[in-house]
């Protein structure tokens, strides 16, 4: 049995990030009116105490059939990872951002895991893996 679609909003993503200890800025983009001139539904930027930052964007509403969810929902987001203002992958050994600085099509349960992963990264791992040639 499939799990129901979990819609995300700027506020729900902000709450997830703040609960993980991040400083967060979030805003809605596209309004309830389809012709609003923004290419995203909402975005959130968060910086964690370890210096890593996430930029989360819900680019557009997805339309679902009535048995999945009601009407337009944002159930998938794209996430970029920053360190010192630059896009970056995570050091080796983590389940996300391996060889890439962006994860796309992330649902709410996966976003929770991704946030938990990023918040626990020790930034000294970057220097260690740079010295050993792994990064």
C-alpha cells in the first residue's frame, strides 16, 4: 500500500529546519493564482551551526488525482548544499550529495533524512578528506 502524498509548504519546511537547529529564511513564490510571475512555489534557505547551508526550492505544483491528494500540492523539492557560500558535495560516506551539490525530486520523508544528515556533518571532514585526496 502506498503512503499518501505528504504536501510541503514554506512553513512546514521552515519548521523541519528550525527543529534541526538551523537559522531559516523562507518565502512563498507562486501564489494560489496560477498566473503569478514566479517560477517556484516556495523556497527556504537554512544555515546550520556546522556552517553548512541548504537551499530548498519547490519549483512547481504537482497535480494529483483525488485518491492521491487534493488538487495542487508540493510534494517534491530540489535541495542544494552550500559550504562557505559555494555549492559543495558532502564528504564521502554520507547518503546524500555524493559527487553532486544538488538532490532533486526529494519527498518529505527523504527531506527529513537529508536535513538530519547535513546537521550532523563535522566540517573538519572536508579538510581531512581534502588532505587524503578523497574529496
